C-alpha cells in the first residue's frame, strides 16, 4: 500500500507539471512532494526497524557466547550483510528526495505559480523526473530488502534461532520446579520410611537410603543452579534470542535431564519401599 502512495504522489506531481502548459501550481506540486517524502520515510523506517531488530538478535547471541565463526552464526552474519546495504541505499534515495523538495521550496518561495517563461519552470520538470527515478529506485530497494529479509528469517527458523519470552519461560520453569519438588517430597517420604524400617536392622540399607536421598538433594541443587543461571543470562530483558550451542537454548533439556536423574533415584527408593510392603 505504501508503494502505491509513492507512485500516486509522483503521478500527481507529473499531472501538476504537465497539464499546466504555462503555469505550475506551487501548492499542488509542494503537496505532492510532501506526500512522496512522507511515504518514502515510512518505508525507510520499516527497513531500519527490521534491520535493527535482526542486528540486536545477532548481538544478543554473540553476548551469550555464540561462536560467530561457526555454523549457524557465521552464515547468519553473511546473509545479514545485504540488509545493511539495502538500508543504506534506501537512506540515500530518501535523502535525495528531501533535497529535491528543498530545492523546489527555494524556487517556489513567495510564488503561487511558476510560469513557463520562468527559467525555474524547466528546472521543476527536471526535479519531477529525478523524483520519479528515485521513487522507482526506492521501490526496487524495498523489494530487494524484503526478499533478503525473508531469506534471513527462513534461515533463522531452520537453524532454530528464535526469540523467547523471558517471563513465560520463567513461569514454565517455575511450574516445572513445583512439579519436581512435589515428586521429590514423595520420594523423600518413601526414603525416610525405608530408613526408619532399616534403623537397627540393616545398616547397609540405611546407608544406601542416606546416599540416595543425598543424591536427590544434589540433583535438586543442580536444577536450582540452572534456573538461577537463566535468570542471570536474561537479566532484565523481556525477550531473549536463543540458538544452538547456547545455555539458554538447552535450559529445558538440562532441567529435564536432572529431573530424569531424580526420577531414577526415586525409582530405586520406591523399589525398596515396595519390598517392605510385601
């Protein structure tokens, strides 16, 4: 839609220049240039914002320790480069459109019309042609940028580089922890029951239960360390970019691994508890 605005406003400028054989309406031409520059700046802002977001993603990954010389981060740096070039080209075209508007304002200062007898009449037509060419160039630049940006986004998706919501992840980790602690509490209870039964009867079984319960506590501490580290990595950020090889990318897998270890210990304790019930 924005590109249609650009085309329309330049056509408007052409109409103002071409249908007035002897006079150009200063107000009409000026309004057309205003609209063209507004639309051009909107397009440029969209490119800048998108580029900034992608560069921030790269910076976030690098800050977390991503190896920029190894896949997939090395490739990501390469395919991001054209976006910078297209944005610079867009800035150049937009700047030149503003210069055209400034030149027109200087020519038209204090005038309502510009007569074809005035030397500025031909100069305005030259400005019109330059504006048309710049708009065409800007449109091509936007097309190139969008195509390259899509390539970047597809590559990031395939490489599992994505942005997570820190708050939602913390909520997910908290729920995981609550469930884990409930399971640990049950295992502790069974372990204590076995210890009570073994007390004074089987020193070996008592010591075995003590070791298993100590292992559970150790594994639980590791889970706490993992979650604390995530909080440090995220700091005050609300969003966080993650990717292969990074701690933040592996956090749920690490937590689940610790939970699996705790589960195996729990199974061993439950097995001893079941024998007592026979």
